[in-house]
């Protein structure tokens, strides 16, 4: 773990990479009735360490709560974790709900263990992209992968 000073330096670096100079904000949590909180917590600390402000909603979060938190915090991205296999139900139309709430510009990322049945990954990815997610990650994805992707998507990477 870095010292608070080095975290502040990193957060300053990420913010300085933006024309606005504003620290990028993500909303993060585990959707629906899903109680698995460990993966989200790992992501939380990794994103904070990388200089993002994280609005951490914890586990058992209804889709509407992600959306209201993103509006309140003027979030750049919403990161949804789904571990218990009910992702199809919890995530259906998430993108449409975000657009209806005026959040069409917000990046939507989804990861975890999304389906219970052993489908081929490209089918699973296509299914959830159809629900409006910009990026969909297979099980065991490392936080670093999503951090690197989000920096790219927000135009922050060097
Ligand atoms: C611990 C655990 C529990 C604990 C959770 C405690 C808690 N509060 O967190 C308890 C005992 C409560 C539990 C309950 C259940 N569980 Co459980 N659980 C697990 C277990 C063993 C470990 C999960 C974990 O903490 N992993 C450690 C973290 C660090 O890893 P991670 O969660 O995978 O997250 C990483 C990546 O996946 C990724 N990631 C995750 N989300 C996202 C999101 C984004 C955007 C990105 C980029 C990356 C990302 O980043 C993280 C860091 O690298 C897994 C098995 C497993 N090996 O995964 C089963 C597992 C997830 N559980 C499972 C099931 C079925 C259940 C129950 C439904 C069982 C039941 N019948 O009651 C209930 C559901 C309860 C509920 N309402 O959610 C299944 C899910 C099957 C599926 N999806 O098809 C699993 C896979 C076990 C299995 N092999 O069957 N569980």
C-alpha cells in the first residue's frame, strides 16, 4: 500500500491529465440481491490507488441506486459487479435506464461471474453489451485491466 502522500500524488496526476483538472469519479458496487462484496472492495482500493474518486455503494445495490449516485457525483463511469449468477435479470436494460436518467455519456463497465450456465464468452459478452455496457469482463479480471481501459476510455492514458 502506498503512503497517503503518494496516493495524493497519483490522484493529482490523473486529475491533471484532464482538461478540467477534475479528479475522475467512478460509482462502484455489487448489483441486485448479490451479497458478494470482496471483489468490489478490491476494485475500490485499486481505483483509489490509481487516483480515481470512488463512490462505493457496497453490495446489494438496486440499479436505481447506481444511477442516482452517478447523477449526484457527476460520475465518469459506473462499475457494476455481479457474482451470484443473476446478472441477466439485474442488468437487463441498465444502459437504457442510464440514458433515460441523462447519463448517456457515462461509461458503463460490468464484471464478475455473470452467468450460471457455461456459455462461450463471446456470447456472454455480446448479451451484456446488448444491455448497454461499454465493457464486459470475464471472471477473475484484474482491477489493473479495468483501470487501464477506463483511463483509455476517458482519454487519460499517456
Ligand atoms: C465468498 C463467497 C460467498 C460469500 C460472500 C461473502 C461476502 N459478503 O462477500 C457467501 C457465503 C455469502 C456467498 C453466498 C452465495 N454465493 Co458465493 N461465493 C463466494 C466465493 C467462494 C468467493 C467470492 C470472492 O470473494 N472472491 C474473491 C474476490 C477478490 O474475487 P472476485 O469476487 O472474483 O472479484 C474479482 C474479479 O472477479 C473482478 N471483478 C468482480 N466484479 C467486477 C466488476 C468489474 C466492472 C470488473 C472490471 C472486475 C470485476 O475483480 C475482482 C478483483 O480481481 C465464490 C467462488 C469463487 N471462487 O469466486 C462463490 C460464488 C461467487 N458464489 C456462488 C453462489 C451460487 C452463491 C449463492 C447463490 C449460494 C446460495 N445458494 O446461497 C449465495 C448468494 C448470496 C447472495 N445474496 O449474494 C457462485 C456463483 C455462481 C455463478 N455466478 O454462476 C460461486 C462462483 C461459487 C460456485 N462456484 O458456485 N458466497
